[in-house]
């Protein structure tokens, strides 16, 4: 009986020690969790409010921990103003470069326009616009990014791969005095609590702190929707060559944007190429190794111009620069001469560099784990817990 009690005591002690160590490590990581500042709004008229009964707290040069239900900031040509929901008649005149902070203890977040955000908000009144910057821990930020960038019904291993890539991408951003990263496709999409689900929380928690490194430094973890069969070398899209961003086979055929086309009328082309008088012909000068358009020469009624495939994609608003062109004739009516329009035939969506999201979905559906997916699209990388010396 005594031996049994001793054994139970030793087991209880061991469990207590393991629990304590785990709890301590989680607490230490939480205290050191990187904070990220996300630009979520850049407008002249901003509406911010609490979710329900729990008030917001605003702090700044003219307010000290003031409890409010909501506020509006307006930046007009000759006047910058702020007023609160409960007393809209009392208007506060603001100066340029004035700053405020809004926070809440409500887990349902803070409404900014039609979206809710957790964490704190930094408000910056500038000469031309008002910036709203969401300040929160990187892990909570990622629970929304994963759902904003990838459909949450996709396999969990694809969501985990996205979480690790997005964490790496975000931590790599240097930022400026006001914010670190944008909430749009300029960086990576972030829709606040609206895109946070059980599966995105699970994907982030199960990959907590994991990042992609190359030679003990964070990689530039670029990703895109679909490459059209082959991802692109970084140097064929931008100037920098990264060994880990080399062209690899993609598995993205099962997506609606694998093949697409876009049609432009003669009027469209005249508006898009005003300096050369529309578009009469287009010549592909060279291709990348994967078959994407690298440079073109465009001919119009008043002359010609050269541009890169990347710039042409922006000009025409194309899904990608994995394209081919066909001119067609259109007759507006019997009195006008025949004019030329353009049909663009394309493959894939995005710049084509790094992780293909549709490729990740396919690999995950075939039983591949997040680590294997990431190491396929990012060559020669390692997956490790984040450390500051990786920056």
C-alpha cells in the first residue's frame, strides 16, 4: 500500500512539473510575442464604435481615458474635426499630426466601418487623410490573415502552410514610424475578426511561432493564388534573386483561374494607351524561363513604347503575365472604319513567385503535411521557432 502511494505521489509530482514547465514556456512566449502594427484604414471620414454595451476608451492630448460608445473623425479641406456619438453637437477641432489611441476590453472587438478588430487602434490625423492602425499580437493577427487569404473550408494542412508563410512574411516587414504592414493585397489581406474561424485559430495555434528561414534569416515568404503550372523565379519578376524562390512545378489545375481570358475594345485600348494613340499591334520581345511575358513592344497610331510584362499586367489589370495576345477586328457601324480590339489569353493568378495557394490546397488534399508543402515551394528552407536574430 505504501509503495502504491509513493508511486502515485511521484507520478503527481512529475505531472505537476511538466504542467508547470509547459505553462511557464507558454507564458514566456506570450510575453515575448511580437507586436504588429497593421494599417487598416486610410480615409478622410472614419467611424469607430463599440460592439454593444462595453464602452471604448480614448486617450490622447485632449482626452485622458475618456469612456465613449463611438466617435467620428473627419478630415475636410480646411478643417479636421472629431465628435462623439452621445454629443454630436460638441465638435473638437484637430491639428495635423495629432494622435489618439482607442482600446476596448470587449472580446468582440472594435468596429471600424463595417469590420471588427481586436487589440488597440492608433489614430493619426495627417494633412491629407486619417490613418487607423491596428496594434495587436502577431498570433491573433494571423488567425484573421489565414482566413482572409485562403478559404477556411480548405484542408487544415494548407491553412497551416499559409499561417507559417504569413507569419514569416509579416515579421520580415520593417515598417515605418506609423505602421509595419498594410492590410490589403499590397502586403497580405487582413479583415480583422470577420475572417477569424475555428479552423484558422487551430492552424495558427498548431504552428505557433514557426517561421521559414534560409541561412538563419527570415525568408521573403511571397505567395500567390495560382501560377498556371509552374511558379516563377524571383529575378524574372523583380531585380532580386533569392535561391529559395526558384521555379518549381505547381499543382494548381483544379481552380477557376487556371485558364482565363479578357477582352478589350478599341475604345478601351485608346484610353489605356493614350500617349501612343491606342493599340494597333503588340510584340512579345522575350519570355521568362517558365513562359511568362518578360518584355513587350506596343504600337499605336502615334508611335510605339516598350514595357515589362509586369507593367503591362498592371496597365491592363490582368490576373498574371502568363499571357498570349490576339488582335481582332471590330466594326462599330457601317460608316466607321474597322478598328482593332484585343483578347488576352492567360493562366494563373498573381505574380507566380513562392507558395501557390491552390497548389498547397491540392497537396494537402493528397495527404501532404504543411512542412512538405512549404519545402516544395520554398527551396532549401528550414522551419524553426521565431527568434529576433533571424531578422
